């Protein structure tokens, strides 16, 4: 499945979904950075879990896998390993965001004639 096989194919609906995904992803990545800086493992796991779910909904499998690894490693991994995973997570999110922001991938809704 891909984004265009969702039940609704209207570009305005897809664009709304993409906008929400990007906005929430940026928020969760900020929460991950803050949790890493403060060594708050439960908050880190919670934010990674949210990204994992959102990524699954968007069929962003690599991002989902990295978020899953971050969530699983929260309890046992050392801070350096978590920081490395976070860098990979951020890089993959940026790649997905660029892809989804491409108007050739998700066309911008056309404006109604006034």
C-alpha cells in the first residue's frame, strides 16, 4: 500500500494528513531531544512510540523501524547509543518530510475559483 491507496484520494485530504504527520513528528523529535538531554527514559520511549505509530500510518517503514528501535532501547541502551539512534531518526524524518512535501508526490489542492 501507499499513500494514494488510502480510502480517500482527494489531494486536500492527503495534504492535511501529511501536514499533521510533519507537525506532530517535529514535536515528537523535539520531545525526544529534550528527554535525551534530561535522561528521561520514559518520556523518550513515549515520544518514540508516537513516531512509530504515525510512521506506520504513513507507510514510512524505515522511520517506523528506527522509532521502534529507539523505543525498545530506552530502558537498556547507553546514552551514546540512544543519541546515535536519534541522529538516524532525525535524518530519516527529514528525508520522509522532504519526500512528502514534494508536490509531485502529494499534489497541492487546487484553489477554488473566486
